[in-house]
C-alpha cells in the first residue's frame, strides 16, 4: 500500500500508528491486528451484534443521566446500531486469540463507533471529535462490557433460535412416536436381543430426551440474564453513574425483546464465568442426547439386507458411495453426530476457561464466548436438519420389526414367572441351538398348552406393564 493509503493517528500508549485510510477502526485495533496474528477464528456475528447493542444502550443511558451530550450521544447510538445490524463487520478483523479480557475487541468497537459517529457529525475519522474512551466507553470497562456482551449474545441466540428448534425436533419425534405406536419390534440391550418394545415407545424416549433438553436450556435463562454492566474495572463501579446499570439493562431489554437484569453481585459477575460453564453444560447434555438418538437411527436403519433394517431413513444424498452404486448412507445422523462431538469439545474448552480466572477477572473470555456461541449455533442448525431432513420422513419396516420380535429369544422372559428361571433358561438355550422359536420348544416340552403359550408369548402383550399369564 502506498503512503497516501494510510492515515496516522496518535495513541497515548503506543505513540503514532499508521492505519489504513479506509478502515473505521483506529490505532489500538491496528496494533492488536499486527501483534496477535493467530488463526482466522473471529468473533461470530451474534457477538458483534450484541456488542453493538450494548454500546448503543450505554450511550442512551449516559445521555439520559446527563453525562453525555445529546448530539454525540445520538451519533454514537446510530453508529452502534449500524454495528449491531452488521453494516461494519469488516471493521472487526481481530481473532479471538487476544487479551483474555477481550479488551482488544472492546476497543475495536469503541474506535469503529467513534469514527463512524464522527462521520455522522461531519468530522474526519481519527479526529476524536467523538472519543473512543471518553465518549463511547463512558462508564464502562472491557471487564464489564465483554461479559455483558457474551450474556446478551447467548441469551438472544438461545431464546430466538435454539429453543424453538429444539421444541420443533421434540414435536416431530413425538409425531413419529404416535405414528409407530402399533409397530412391535424386539428391544435391544447391550446390542443383544431383549424383550419386545413398540417402535413408538422407542421414539417416545427420543422425544422425551429432547423435551428434557428444552427444560435444561430453559434453566440457563436466569443466569444468562444477569449482566455485569456497571461494574467497570473490578466490580466496584468506579467512574460510572449509580443508575447506569439499571438504565443500560432497561434499554437492552427493550431493544432485544429479551428480559435482562443487573447482576446480583458484580464481583461474581466479573471474576467468574460460572454462568457460561453452566450454559455449556446444558448444551453438552443436549449434544449427548442427539448423539444417542442419531446413532440409534443409524443402527435401526442399518442394512438394508444384512442389518436390522427396521426403519427407512429418507434418501437425501443419492450418491452414497463413490465406488458402490446404489448405496445409501445415513448422512444426516452422521452429520448430527459430528455436530454433537464438536459441542462436547467446545464444552471442554469452556470448562478450562471457566477455571482460568484470578482474583477479579477471568482471562479466557474471548475463546469461551466463541465456543459457547458456536455450540448454540451448531445445535440449532443440527436439530433443524435432523427434524426436517431425517426424522419427519422416517418410515417403519413393519414386516421386519414383526419378524425380529417373534424370533427374539428374550420372549422367554414372559415364561419365567410360570415355569421358573431355570426352565426358561433351558428353553432359550435349546431354541438357540436348534434354531427354533421359544414357542415351538416350550410346546414340545409341554410346559403349558398351546393357547396359554400363544397368550403369554404374544410380543405385543409384552410391551405393557404386567405379568402375561394364561386365562
């Protein structure tokens, strides 16, 4: 770049800094960009949106409290709103691997908003007509702004995207459970044949896992709703108006449509990141549920001729193999398994991050923010894909299910109360060795008459609580 493509700005700490003339950020962002060139992993859009909302709310609060003049305040609010809408995303080039408090990105936002606000007031970028520290960051510190931003971003993503998607997946699983309620199949424990179960009962378990997942995610609302704003550097609130936190929280609630409140204790809200660890734990639990469900769907559909083949998954990727013509693979469940694995990995990082605080600050907020928001987004998109492209189109292979249930050696379980455990074990062993059904062996041994055996060994009757017996 030629010399006329730069502007030079003075920074009180690092001195004179050359900044590309056409960028909105300033010297602190430029030096961070030069010093911390690790990876290309930037803060997600949700975080930048929330950061813009926090800065807009702070400016509005400072104007209302008489600390910031209306003209500058209005320019800052407008610029911050543009940031929230994504109009200046290119002006946020820093990766998450930076100062652990997130100060570099807070200053990035302060510089972008200050320079854009200056333009709105017909001044030049870098003129400091609107000052990044004195005006945009008034009454704030990175130490309360970044935790507040993480909570706002996560709370909005959970409320507006993840919860509706989880509820939709639970609904479609429940719909399949009802559709399959009459389909009797063999149960399986330890990957071995077990007593009969209805396919609908199996799917009702999956639906319940997702319903419980919804409840777990709803449970993190309270902790994510607490905001650290107003604590400034260490939680004491130095250099901010006493009514500032309440004024900011009120504006954030109004702007986002999501209820927030001031933290119960600002020292906890800034020194610890327990709320993020809690939230990630709930997300991980949902991921584990998804992993179980997706793997079950893979097993139940395996085959089609040499596996269980009890259900058919929708064909969404016709070319399942690059070498085997006509092969169809369970692509959606496999994608969901990978999504779940990533969320579980993200939780490990968040757990380490949560314990990495010393005294009045946690120093791993950027990576915790990124991983938490990625987990929310992955679960949202993974659940939507599973519901739309897989579960809603699953069909039962009723003939296969019925055959497997009738062949299961575990049908002998219903005989045990009538003939004793030892006799039932001998019947099962003989049926396995001679490749016959439990009913055939039991009839030959004369343990009960044919009518009684038919009633006791009816697979459908074993799918309800009770002790099947002769009339």
